[in-house]
């Protein structure tokens, strides 16, 4: 069974997720921890639960989702996974990080590129990779059918969607991604988003004002 532990980090209130199963192996999705206290909170949870992180996996590379990647890589000596189209998005972060108060941002090296249809494995568990661009050009999401959930990043929120006014964003592309990749999932699938509280596919089909 996969256990999902959310953390909300940095001034953007970004959701970082630690996923682990009963083997103790864990993955860290979108580590946004920048301050030492945030990193300590993440690592304390990992240590208290005797987890063994094996990889960092990102939905996309906007600043709020990558602030902690390099620190987590150094701490656990584990690889960083990202879609290839997000590489220029990641490289751009250092050019504007100081404008947002993150002068100590350190750009991580991408170790493995993820693509549509790939699997992310840890312990006895598997997540399927979906390509869901629109908020960011190489945005991906992670689906587990056994437990019926999606780690969706900044694509679909509770009664909202990801912004599309950033470089590489496109409203029509985002709406298409949601309709063709997420809304084809059963209504009871839980969506763990990059911001705000979780929602479900069924709730958003009925109530999301951007998708009626």
C-alpha cells in the first residue's frame, strides 16, 4: 500500500509529497523546501518513519516546485527525474529566483528524463506517467490505478486549474490535457494537486467552472 504524506512549503504554499510503501522505499515529488526548517521537517518525517528515499520525481520545473531539489539530492544522494521539455524551464529559474527572495537557489542536474507512458517504481509500487502540458510545456502527472489517485501538480485544482500566463503556458492545451488525460479516469480517483487541498475527478467534472 502506498502512503501519501503531503507537506506545504515556501511562500507559494506548494505541496510536496512523500510517497512510500511497506518496503520503506520512498520517492519525493516536487520538493519545494527552501528554508532549513522546511528541509528539516521533510527529513525528520523520513527518518522517523525509517524510509529510504530512492528518487526525486517532479511534475514540472517552476520555481516553487524545485526549490528543494538540490538539497534533497545532496542529502540522500538520489537521482532527479523530470520531463525533457522542462529542462529550459528549470534552467530559467536561477535567472529570476533572487527576484522572489530565493538568492541561494541552487540548480539541480537532471539525471533521468521521463516520458508519457513511463513508469516510476519504488518498493513494490508503480506510478504511471501522463503527459499533461498547458501549465508548463513538459508537465507530467503520476497515476496509481490500484489505489485510484493522481499526483497532478499544477494542472487541476479544486474548482480551478493551473495558470497559463507563464512562459510555455497555453489555456487550450491545458484544458485539452485535463479532458483527455484526467477526465477519462473514473470519478472516484483522488487528485493530489500542487497547491490547495485534494479533490476528485468526479467533483471537478461537476463543479469546476473552467471545464463545464
